[in-house]
C-alpha cells in the first residue's frame, strides 16, 4: 500500500543522553574506539545486529535500557569523556593544515567519487576504490584540510553475497533505510529539501541531497529516489552501485559529475579545486566550463583554461579495458542540448574523450576526458604511474613515456580505522599519541623497537584467537543458511586452529588477482596445511562482480576444495566480505597473501592495513608492494616476502606455475619454519623481529595522512593558486592564455628545426664539455613563445635515447626567418654510446605543465659545426 503522508520518527533519548545523537550522526565514531565502546555499552548484541550503526541502535534499544544508562554514573562519565574529546576534535585550531598553511588563501577542495567506504553500515561502496575514498576523507578531517566529498546515495548499494550449495556466488540486494543511517537530508530554512535538476532525454530528473558528517568535513550524496520523480527509471538512477547497463552507467555519471557540481552550487558551496577520483565524475569538468562560460561570459576555450586550472584527476585502473567507454550514439542520446551550450560541434565534443580526436570510430572514454581537462593527473603507486603513462601515451604524441604528464601519489590507509583496539593500546603505550596525530613521521614508528617481544606477541595472539572465533561463527551461520546437515554445522566449531599459522586472502575476486594460485599443486598444499607439528590455515573472503563469471568460478573452485576432508579444517571462505570482515582479517592473520599478476594491481591497500596490525605481507611485486620492497632494505631487515622478482611473462600459464612454485618454496623454506621457531618461552623471536621491521619501515609512508598531505602540497594548493590567478580581473589571464594557445596552434605547422649542430672531437671522455646549436624556424611565433631543448642520454640497442636529460637552449641571434639556439659547454653525461637530439615546445608563464598534446617538434637532420 502507498502512504498518504510520510514522517520520520526520531528516537526518544533521556536528556542526559541527548549528546549521543550528535555523536551518532558524525562518523568520527567509526575511527574512535572509545566512542564505539560507548555505544556498545548500551547493548553489545544489538550493536552487532544493527551492523555497527549507532543511529539504528539508539532507535532500537529498549527505552528501559536508555533510562538505566541515563542514571548510571559510570556510563555518564564515559559519555562526558567521549563528548569532550569529540568537541575538542571539531573545534581544533592546531591541525596540520592550519599550522603549515597560515599564508594560504582559503582553498576548498571538492572530492568526487562514485563510491565512499566509510563504515560498514553505510553501504555505498564496492571495494578498494571506495574504501580509499573514505580513508581520504577521514585523513582530510584529521589534518584539517578544507574539503567536501561528493557522491551518490545508492538505495541498495552494492550486493550482499552468499554461496549456493554448489559454491557459486549469489547476489542479494537490500534497501538502505536512509532515515536510520548516520546521514541527514539537506533542507532549506522552510524545511523543504534542497534539490537540483538534471535534464535527461525527454524529461527532467530531480535529485535531493543528503549530508554525511565525517569528523570536520561533510560528504554530500545525491539521491533520485524522491516523489518528485514520477518515473521508476528516474528514481532507479541511484538504485545500485555499478548496476545496470551502459545506459544506466551514463545516467549515473552525468548525475555524479554534472549533478554534483550543481548540488554544491545549490548549497552555496564554491570550491576552488575539484578532485576527480577515477573517471566516473569526469563530466564535472564540462559542467565547470559551462558554468564559467555563463558566469564570466567566456568562450569555451577561455572557460576551459579556467576550469582546467582547478581540476585534479586520479586514475586507479591499470587495465585499459577497465576504463569507462561510451559509444558515440550514447553521447548523441544524452548531450544534444548540452553540446550547443558549450559552443562546440558534435565532433569537437566527442574529440574531448578520444585519444585521436579525429577518429570518428573511437568510443568516448571518461579517462581521456579527465586527462585532457585536468591540470594534474596521477596514478596510485609508482608502478601504476608507469603503466598509466604507457596506456595513455598516444594522447601526447612525440613524448617519451617518462615525460608523460601523469605522475603518481601512492595510496595509503587511515590507520585508526583499521588498527585493532589492542594494537591501539600498545601503540599508545610505547609510541605515544604521535602515531595517531602524526603517522607520516618516520621517527614515530622507529619506536616500535621498544615494544617488548612478549607483549607484542601476546597482543597478536589474542587477535588471531578472535579471528578464528569470528570465522567459526560466520561459517556456522553460512552453513545454516545453506541448509546442510546439523553434523556438518557442529563440525564447523572445530574449523581452524587458534595456534596455527594463519594466512589471510581477502579482496575482489578478479582473475588477475589469482586467488587460486595457492591451489596449483593440491598435493603440496595439502602437506603444507596438514603438517601435524607446523599446521597452516588460510581464510578467504571476497566478492566477484555480478557479471564476472570467471571471477565467480574462482570462488566456486575454492568452495569445492574446502568441502574435501583434507582441507575442511584448514581452509574457510567467509561470505559477504565487508569492512567488518576486513578488520577481523587484517588484525588477526599472521601472513597477508596477495598474488596479482604484475602489473595489473594499481596499488592495493589491504596489505597496508595488515602491516599496521603487525601482519607480514607475502606478495608478488605489484602495486604498492613493489614500491615497498624497493623502499626497504629487504636483505638486511626483511619486511616480508616477495613472490618472484617482478617478472612480466608473455605465457600466463607458465608464469602462474612459476610463481605458484615460488610461493610454495617460500612457505616451506622460510615462512612456516620462522613462525614455528620458538624458544622455551614460546616466543618466535625472528618472526617478531620481522613484524617490527615491517611496521617500522612501512607505516610512516603507507598511510592516508601522508597521502592527503602530498595531494595538498603538490596539487591542491597549486591548483587553488593557479585558479585564482586566472580568475582575477574578469578572468583576464584565462582569456589571454586561450588566445595564446589558439595563436600557437595555428602557427605550429610552420615551426621546424632546420638543423642540429654539434662540435665533436675525435675522442670524447666523461666530463668533456661540448657545445650544441640548433637553427629553428619559429614561423610567426617569437622566441618567448617557445622552449628549445637539447636532449641527451644513453642509446640502446634499438638506437633510441633512454632516460634522456633535457636542458634549455638559448637564442643567440636571428638568421633570416630563423633563430640560432645554443647550449654551450655541456658536460658529457657518461661513458658508452650516447646520443643527442633537440625539440621545440610551446611556452607560456601560465601554461600548466610543460607539454600540450600534439605540440612538439623534433630535429630531423644534422650537420657538422658551421663556421
């Protein structure tokens, strides 16, 4: 039946407990153990059954229990302490940003993402991308970085997972009850919701805006499931995360990018910097251009310069097929009225999302759009930056891969969200509060050596025992749902061993992550797991995408093997992987296993969560672990184990066999013996030494405090300053820059290097100084419009210069229609076969970066020294 009226009923709290409402609606509780314990004290069982949701807890707990708590002096003292810390946190005047950026103007960053993983009860995320976005917001809050988040509020979010009797993944979707979640609807003073409008083909869609408080900052989420939308297909735009077909993906990404910009405007929020977390939100770049054209009365190119100065783009996908591509007919369907507002033709619009703008058969790629529009672009690890430059090099023809304007900012994790209560206490005691406030300082983590081995080991053993108990409970519940015989359910009480070496493997089940690499040699695996003296066990968890049948088959293979008697007590698959399962695993495992096929892992962050809890990584050299391995001195102070040496093979099956054998070898010869090598006190001293090396070496770098500081210092402040410069005086500098670019593009075909001269002696020694000259026809441009560079470096077997060193050549005189440039007395860089060439690039003081796509000329001829 349909209601005539709807109304929201709030829980009735006794006056002494009223402050708990404010605590519940701010997700700071999600990374504060003391606040969580406060809510748990009301009803620990209800805290679990409500999915760790304090809003639902307060609305569900018996009134009698609330009255008891309101009269309990101990509980009220706990509440006073928690609320004081909460209030001090919100009012903090000495955050990192305020301390370090006193002279900065007031930047405001808008961080756009299709998913945010903040806490398990707010199911609007699918995996690593969303959890990273959530940790980004949390660290921005801790650091005091002025930032707001923008995303979508999904009615069903991502799916709940369960396995059928045959071991195949099944998906179930549950509605989020927004009124019992820690979020509030944004309303006008008269109580009506703040809404925005988006025009889709043939109709208008209304979206309302919800706010999530994340410590000091706010996350705004758009929701189309409102009575203002009479059509089901419009209300369903925000139904499921990554649900539906390409048409639905287009509708969601228009809402996120264009609608997200309009939502901030409707709320009176005016960012100076926009950060696109993956390409899903790239349409926001075009909405910024449209708005600036309208507000400042600019042309498209002028507004593009202004908008681009404020845009930052982070790509997370190292596989080309994993990016969003839309066919031209879908662009035609959704943008016929939008394109004219930008003053563009259809082909010009499509060219913004094509590697080759002139290729009419190429699809429109959201990543290409973001790369073309953003001032700053980055991957999420050193290796991923290299892979991204290789994938997208055709956008900047003529550049070497090393010079491509795609850098990297390595991902991290928000430690306080993932470190166990017990490790939290241990760190407080021996590292001091600095580990929470300044986790990016290496000196803080060096103090881990002061933790007594016995204390660290007992703490870790308690977490392993809790993981085993949790896995048994979940396993029994899974078996009950599946309807298996009672004897099998009872036997699950004996699954796993709280004293065995416990390996955790939990992540998205995509084929490149190779979850079944561990199973290549089942007989060898059986011997490792069932050693009577040195037993080993592995706990799996993870979801496959609903349309990824190959990923689902990996889960089925594991599920089938687990039912065999030899594996039943040593292997467990935990269904419905979420943030709660993650915490148990990264806090309680001994070894964190990761086996991606290099170079397909952009970063990966689960292993970073494990490190912070003293869990040791065992991984192929891909993503973050490749970087961690190179950052550390793994020979003298091992931080974990590397499977292979970073090889990239052409034969997938051969590489799988090779790395599976390397994995078994590491387990048999090093990992298992080291874990079980105990003295009379039962303490594995060498293992603990490795735990401490891992924590002390890696924690200062692989955290989101360091990551957000890096984004702020390298990108946010630079983009804010550039945007303000171009906006000043009626966007005068944006207009001038656009006019200059137009002039340069028209003149560029007339520019070329007529010759490159070099004076070479008969014999050259390292350090000898050589002079180089280039005669450059600048056409209608002036020398100040250009940079002429000399490029030097080693020459490889393919007769190409590798790792070139570039230096500017200065104009010394005009010769007819050309200028003679010179680099004099340049020292020869090194022995062996070296080479040189020259190139011409455009130059302008307001140009972002050094390169413009398609605008580069290389020398094509050579001559001896002219007199």
